[in-house]
C-alpha cells in the first residue's frame, strides 16, 4: 500500500488551517505520488464565529457549536464519499467527530490522526482521537502503549522539516551581532541572557515584556512571523536560542522549530529533550541542560563562526536525510498499510 497511489483527504485543524504541518503533509504526499485533496476548513470559520457571537446562554451556545462541528464533519464525509477517498488524515483540532469517523470506516475509508499535541496539556485527547484507526504521536512511551490499549494502531511520528526550506549553508550571510531567542520567559532564563542582551538580541515568545531589560528587544509571539520571515531569520541569525520550556530538561518531545531551524541551515542552542537521543547527536545540535550552561554556550560560540557553520551544516544534512515530511508520511502510510494486513 505504501507504494500504491492513494487518494488522501487532509482535514486541517480549525485553529491553524494553513499551518506548516498541513502544507508539509500535503507537499510530501504529493511528492510520494499520491493524490491529495485538502478540505477547506477555513471556509467554515465565519459560521463558527457567528455561532459564538450569538446573544444566547452558554448552554445553547455549546449545543449549537456541537451541531456546527457535526455539520462540518458530515461535509468532510460527503467529500470523502464523493471523491472515492482512501485515507482521511486529521489532527487533534480537525472538525471530525467520532461518529462520522466510524461511518467512514464502515465505507472502508482509513482514518488517521497526527497527534501533534502533548497529551498532558490536552486533557480531552481520548475523545479527540476516539475511533481513529491509526494515531501518529510526537510522544513515545508510555503514550504509545496506551494508544494500543485503546485500540488504535500507534506510530511514533515526531515533527519534521520541509525539504523545500533548505538553503545552501555556503550562501549564508549571518548577521554576526544577532542572537535570536525563541521561547517563553522565566526569571532563570532572563538572568542567564541579561549579559548578552546588548549583542543584538531579539526575542519572541511570552513574558519577555515583563522584564524591563528585554522590553526594547521584544518582538512579540513567534506566531506573528510569516513562514518566509522565519526562514530568513533562521538562515541569517548568528545564534538561535531554541527554548522548548522554561523548565529546562523536563520534557520529552522535540518541537517543530528544532527541525525547521536545522533545515534552514541555522545554528541553534537548544534545551535538552529526552527524545533527542537517537535522533540528533552532539555533532548536529548544541544542547544545554541549564540556563547557566546556555549563557556559557552563547559566550563560547558568539565569535566562533566556523564552529557555528559546521554544526549548522551537520544538522541540515541529518534533517534532510532523516527528518523530512516525506519520511514521516512514509512511516504513517506503512502503519496504515499494516492495519489492512
């Protein structure tokens, strides 16, 4: 089945209908030779917004919102039936109800969900993935085993990079005095970065505007940047500080920016995550395990362009070889094929 062309319908999430993940899956599946349709979730946003703005009691609004999601879900099913879809690929916030998924499965349509949320911060995850045949997850054990117990075919599916974002390392013109910080603020991180702020630092994330020292350098939330702006930023910054969490070293999943920065050929300092072992080595990423260590690494690499370029080149080569959306979709399609055997 992985080599047989499939007709696949992607159902984007409501909150980010045009996200990098959706476009990455679409482009990758088409590159692999499959026919791909994308359900126009964005076209339904005015209806959902209108329902939320009605001057009615909350109980009525909740009921109407549920009916709205059911209507959109049935529209998805109608598209799937009309276009002889083989596979429907959704995400945690895609408008697909468990009942409609079950009905599509009765019509021999395989349903898959890429669980791009950490389950601990998404309390309704069981309901969200109920009934999906295959669930890809950015987390590993014990979540993989729990998915199996719930009757899904689980597959470890970390975030990925878009191969189209690759730019030759040799053409980079890094801004030697620009340090980019991506991630939320904390007292510990603010103290560690304070001595470097005058080196051309710019910051994106939440909370940095609460620290007077960083206010002139604060740019807003990362989501405010377009994809082309991110690509230029990742390519040209001297150092990118990629912070998963203010609680350094406590999490497992690797964020999307780790792969995106590497694919663009950027040099990054990134906080350690459990699942980095086996995916990246210390030749490809510079990993810190404390705020103090981060400060030391900025000092070490700020004037060492040759080392930064070597790390960036190694990281880009690895990501393009092993961590693109093409590879992720091949893994997902293999799991889907296994459900039919």
